[in-house]
């Protein structure tokens, strides 16, 4: 009877050790993924126009097993460029503290420590204040060959927003590029040279210029 009880104890002990070994083996096989990169993004505009304006940032971590995780609440947030212009709290909310001169940029960073001990980070650029300068572009862009096209299309943006529809475009030389009143397209006049295109936003009064070189 004593012998049978001892055998049962030995079997139970062996089973326990076997389960422990399996558990250790499984833990060694299913290792925690390693954080390899981090990105910072937002669903809102990255331009903060006024002091006190806020912006919610999101931090996303990418791991070596292909998975991704929202790290917004666990990342360490900081401002690495122009900290006098913005602050960022532990939840990734950026607040503008200074917006002049307009167009100044600040950089917010999210960082986290990976399981291998390395610190991984990601950044985003924020623009402060409202610029009053239009950005004018053309299709095709300079230089433009008289032999390649007859029409040039113009576009305008203000603080990252497309304002082409409310912008009036004029040309410094109708012999080089002629833009009909109210049009966003210009026609080549057949003369080569350098011409300045001026855009005026009728809503905000913002202006901008673009120099184009038209060649034979």
C-alpha cells in the first residue's frame, strides 16, 4: 500500500515537472514582440492659428512581428524644436503658446522603450500662426517649353488649404503667358522669357507670386 502511494506521488511529481517544463518552453517560444519604429500623426490640421489652439496627436508603434499598437497614452511626449511655441502633455495634446512670426514650425516627439532596451521615437511638424502668403504652383512647372504645351494651369494654397477657386491670377507679360480674367489657366503667347504670375486670394487678401521661365 505504501509502495503504491509512493508510486502515485512520483507520478504526480513527474507530471508537475512536465507541466512546468512545457510552460517554460512555451514562454520561451512566444516572446514579446520588439518595438522597431514609431510614427506620430493626427486627424486634424497641423496648423495652430491662435495662442491656446490645441491639436490631438496619436502615436503608433510598429513591431518586428508586423503588428501595430496605439502608444498615445504610454509614450513619453516632448517638444524637440521651438518649445517656446507649443507644449505637449502626456496624452499627446499640443497647445500653442506663441504664434508669431507666422509660419514658424515646431516639432513634437513621442518616444517609448522597446523590449530590447532601445528607445524608439517618432516626430511630427506643427505650423504656428496664419501665413498671409499664397503658394502659387503651375502645371507644367518651370521651365516651360513653347514646343511642349500651349496651356498652363495655376493653383494656389494658403496654410496648406487649396484656395485656387477664390484666387485671381495675373501675368506680368501677356506676350509670354496670357491669363483671361477669372481663369486659372493661361495660354502661351509665343514669346520666350521670364514672367511673373501673381495670385490674390479674394477672401483673405493673401497674395503670392511665381516666376516662370518659358523657353523656345
